[in-house]
C-alpha cells in the first residue's frame, strides 16, 4: 500500500492489518495513544481545501504521536487564492521535502491526481474528496464496529440519511461488504438515496421501520446542505420527522445497537440530542479511535516504499 485513496478494492487483510495496528496504539483504557518514533524525520503536509474539525485535527495528532514534523497549510491564506494550481502547489511543497500529503478536497478525484504526480517515495492519503471517498473515516468506523461488536459476519448495519452526497456512505459500504457484513442497509428518502447502490449489494430502504429494524449498528449521516445546489429536499423539518433518529425510532433496532455518526452532527435534523448524547451513542469514541487508526494508516504507508 503506497497511497490510501479509497476503501474500494482495499483487501480484507489490509483492513485488518490497519485495525490491528491501531489497536496496538491504544492503551488499555482506549484513551491514551503512545508516542512512537515511526515517522521521525518525515514531513507530513495536511492540505485541507475543504473545512474539517475532526479529520484535520486527528491527522495532526496522529502524525505528531508518530514523531513526524507536521505542516498544516492554511489554504485560505495560501497562494491557491491567487490562482496557483493544485499540481503547482504540490510541486512546490514537494520541493520542501514532503514525505506524505493528507488531502481533503471538494473535487472527487483530487487526491488521485496528486498521487499520479508525486515522487515514488511520497505517500498520499485521501482525507475526503467530494462525494467520492473518505477512507480513513470508514476505517475508524470499522474499528469502532469491531471494538463494540467483535465480529462483522453476523451484523446488520443501517446507514441512514443523505446517502447521495455522502463519501462516508460509499467508503463504509465498500469496507463493510469486504469485511463480510451480511446485511448492509441504506435508509433515506428517494431524493437522497441513489437506486444504483443495490448494485453494491446493499438493501435500499425508504422507511425507518424497515431500515433500522433489528439493526446492530446505526450510522447516521448529516444532511449535506453545502452539496444540495439550492433547495434542500426534503426540508430539515420533514427529514427529522421521517428519518431523524429519536429514542422511539432507535427502539426498533436491537437493544444493544450502537449509534454512530461521522460528525459534524446536526442536532434535531438527523439525530435527536437524547440519542446523540445517550447510552447507545459511540460518536465521541469514534473520534478517539480515529487518532489510532490514522496513526496506523500513516505508519503502514511509511513502511511501504515504492
Ligand atoms: N467526519 C469528518 O470528516 O469530520 P470533519 O469534516 O470535521 O473532518
């Protein structure tokens, strides 16, 4: 593995290697991550052309815990604002001896373009590209599911909400099916769930009654207003009524079901505060696990030179 661009086609053995490595970085209380020298002398450039709280920060923490030098390019104040192209930006940062680029971009495929143009020893990690992929989110989601449910091969996982705009949904579907989850459901209104997902082997549901009944894992997604191009369909009020996760709707799932969300959450739109902050929510542990999973990804990539 030289770059991590997608979970599509990522072999099961590599996913498990990443999850096992992440587990080693976590101490017994799942909170403290040890500092290790695996990336000492390496420079990791965080390039976030789209906003982020969790991904950018946990990549920075992860790189620092691996003893790397971390450079966060402030894109809004960079020469990208003067019209410098993406590839010219990369060429100039490469001239500063970058070893790894962590890239988030609104354009699907931008991290692929970068990966095609960097020197063979440089690694690219996709931190979310358009609607396409968010592989490290999917991997931390897989870590979370494995942590709480142990075995993937007897699970029903429901992914609920704005599927059509969601890179997290796509990356999770690829990872879940590779890991052998027998029932993956996508749940939402017809306007937000593309029918072609059936070809990816998932069950498409247009009601919460069908979608989360007896689920072991419920992954809620944010309504992505910024990708709606004008009017939101349905309105956030209508969405909450039909698909917002309340305690009453969660009661349809198994009693020990876990509730996940990649964040940021829209309280009262896709999830009620009573659920987001409730006993079944593992939304904040997901964030914590994200540090160890990103440490695992970067250390495995750094150990694999082209
Ligand atoms: N889950 C996620 O990608 O969150 P951020 O946009 O805050 O990084």
